[in-house]
């Protein structure tokens, strides 16, 4: 029989090391590495906060509800990762870029596949609702040279802050979405409408948590993009409205200074005519700078 004095049974003092010791023969080294860190930090949290049994049951209830509200359209776990700043941190670690290259930010849950390819200059507003906006700029490499054949996947919320897939009975499918391809000059331009700020889904456990923490659930107005070209890092990013009052309280920490831009109000009949826009209109100009892909 083994000497019971030699066995490290679980105690408050040695809790983390006892659990970690059980993983010493793990066949998966990476799993062992990650779980060792998870256990160390989780046990430290519990020792620091000393939850009551009722609080621990509440925590289990929160995690259970987070899973139970998920379906093929709703992903509360990603939302939780977003509002805890984890999505942005993982993205940042995986996309450390050369200075000057366009920074990434959150993808969000409203991107869809199968969006129509539109001609440069087309409108992405299929219902014409909202204040007209002209969006343009260039796709460049880090030397400032134009990128030919870059794919720009653009999507945005409506004038009252909803994506088409949130309002299938109100907006036409693929409203305010479009895929464009740059030519040799790297330029892109299209017509849209000025998007509104909007609240992230707040009718589930994540919304309850934000309320309990006194945090905003309102994302500042923004335009979404994925920009891709072989030989360059894929860029998942936004252009933020620099005049939005919610920039410093974005619930998903997606705002970066480099992504804030001025949405200019233009009242110039001749310029409107030249661009094929009604007067007055909004205008935003942004260049996207692509970072060379690793190994190219
Ligand atoms: C979005 O911008 O579409 C978004 C991002 C993260 C969470 C919810 C929405
Ligand atoms: Fe969004």
C-alpha cells in the first residue's frame, strides 16, 4: 500500500499544483501548456474573490445560459469573448503588422457569405433608405504602391442601426453589402448610406452582464471590411465615424485610433453631380494598406 503521507491530496494551499500534477503525462503538450496556465489563473481568481456557494452557482448558471442561447444564428460565446476584450487580444497577437499597415479589428457576427459582386461606383444601398454617403480611397502596399485585383468585401448597418440579416422582413437580402475588386490604380469607390450606431444583442446573459457592470452595449457607427489579395495578410477592419459619441465605450473594444475617420458632410451641387450623388451627401475617404503575407 502507498504511504498516505506521500500522496498530495487536494487542499486549499496546493489546489492548483494538485490539478496540474494530474496532467503530467498528457499526450498533448500544447493542451497541457494551455490548461496549466488556465488552472493557475482560475484558482488564483477563486482564492482572490472567495465566492460564496450561491455566487458560484450563479456563475455556473451564467455559463449554462451562454451556451443554451446559442444556435446556428446566435453565438453568445463569441459575444462574451468580444465584450471581455479576448477577441481583440487574440487578433492583436496573431496580426502584429508593420507600422503603417491597416490594423485589424473584430469581424463581428453579421458578416455573410454569398454577397453579390458589384461594379466599382455601384450603390450598396438596395432600399435607398438613409442619408447618402460616398465611400472611397485606395488599396496600397506598405511601399505606397497601388494593389491591383484586391477584393474588398464591404458591409454595414442601416440608417437606424440594423444589418439586413437582423431585419429579413424589412431590408432586402444583401442590402448594404457588396464585394468590389480594385483595378491597377488600387482605387475603390462606391455609394452607401451613413450608418447609425447600434446596440449589440443585449437580450441574453452577455447583455445582463454588461448591465450589471454599468457598461454600454452601443457600438459607434462604423463600416466593415475584409480586404484580401494573394501575397498579403487578409485585413478584417472597420472605418469608424470620428464624430460618434460612443468611440471610447465600444463594448467590444474594436476602436483603434488609426481606424477613426471623418465622415464629411458635403453640400456642393457640382461635386455631387460629378460623383453621381444627390446633394447634400456624406463622404469618407480611407486608404487601406496591406501588409505582405509572412513568407512572401
Ligand atoms: C459588429 O460590428 O457587427 C459586431 C461586432 C462584435 C459584436 C457584435 C457586433
Ligand atoms: Fe458592425
